[in-house]
C-alpha cells in the first residue's frame, strides 16, 4: 500500500477575471500558491501525494465556488478558515500578443489577510504536524501584517522542528509591499527557515540585486537553504545543493505557441515538488517542472484544463 505524503500550501486564492477581448471578461479563480496546489494535487493523485490548501475565505457565493472547485481537483479544504461577511480578493489579467500578462488587483479587504488571526496559527501548528512539506510564497507574506508574519515564522519553526520541510518561492511583487526593505527582511527570515527555495531570477535581481543565477544560489545557500532551484524563464532552470557540486542548468522543454505565461512558475514548482517528494533527484525534478510549465504557457488562465496535463512519468 502506498504511504500518503501530505503537503500543504499556504496563501491566497482570488477571483480571476481574464480579458477575452476589450469588453468581455471570463471568470475563474487563481493565486500563486493555489495554482501550485492544484497542479501538485493533479500530479500526485495516483502517487500518494495529498495536498491541502491553507487560506481564509468569506461566506459568499464566490468563496463557496472556490471550495467546490478545489475539492473537485482533489485539494483538501479542511484547513480553510471561513470568515463571516468577508470576501476573496480579485484580480484582472490582460495579456499582450506575446502572451505576457499584466495584473490589476482588488484585494485590500480580502479574507486571506486575516489568515492567522484569532489563534488560527496555533490550530494550524497542530493540524500541520506530521506533514512532509509546507509551501508558501512571497505573496503569502505580503498579504499579512507584521504581527501575522511573526506568527507565520514561528509556525514554520515549530513545523520544521517536527520534521516538516519548508519550500518557498519569493515571487516578489512590489505592489504588495510597503517598500523593498520590508520585503527583503521578511523573505530573508523565511529563507533562513527554508529547505527548498524556488526563486525566479528576474524577481530576485529586482529585490536583492543578484548578478546572475550563480549569485542568487550562493546568497540563498548562505542563508541556510539546502536545495535551490532558480527559474530562468525561457532558459530553463538551475539547480544546486548546499555544499554540493556546482550548479547545473536544466534546459527548457520545447514550447509551441505561448498563449499566457500566468502560473508558469507555479506549475513548475508543482512539478518540481511532486518529483522531489516522490524521490527524484533535483535535476530530474527540475526537468519535470520545465515540462509542465512548457505545457501550461500554451493555455490561457492560471489553471489549464485537466485533459491538457502531460504524462510526466510520476506514477
């Protein structure tokens, strides 16, 4: 019998409105950590990986629709807090002719901003004990206020002490932070408690000034991160281990027409984490992530249709 590998992703899911033309919008749901949760649940469904999403929602019809959709994807919702009279955040996507996207956000009063209030950090510490991995991002940090960030860091310490690994994608979005110094301080605090870092080089250069992928990896290993996977966009990804051999570049998978780059990094993270949790080495896991991301960018929106998922040989 296959043992169950339990993973939790922590963050925010929003209502997604995507332009199909200048006047028409299509509704969906998305958010970086939720996107990774869905793809990870799909990849792990036949391999013993069980994924739970940790967030807060309101008691409105859109929140109900989110829960129903996540459950249909096999994502556990028992750790989702429901806050009366609150709503999810919302974002609008525009894409240009090259498939590159831009976002407009409406999220200042989103329920997820109170994720760890009212003792929920303590209940999560109990609920997540024994999980193999928890995954979060810089956006998870950005939506929380300073006291909740402190609670989150303490939660990570407690989980790691019990053997849970922490995976983190910096995913720096300047508009979500009061200033870059605050973002650097809190991301560094999480990196010091991180086992797997999944940064995007462009983001890290913008926030930390890394000269290249080698410099980014060296900084993260210096903070104590064991495994570092630097996403390089069209150039693939680079993997390295603390105290190991020189970093290795993993070439990108072939891509047809790029339609929408939304969630390219999120899908990569899911592919990488699924492969690592199932015992693949870092280079093989990065190749899995590259292959999944290459398929994702050929489809619009954050979550591509289930029947578009490639066979990545994980089951």
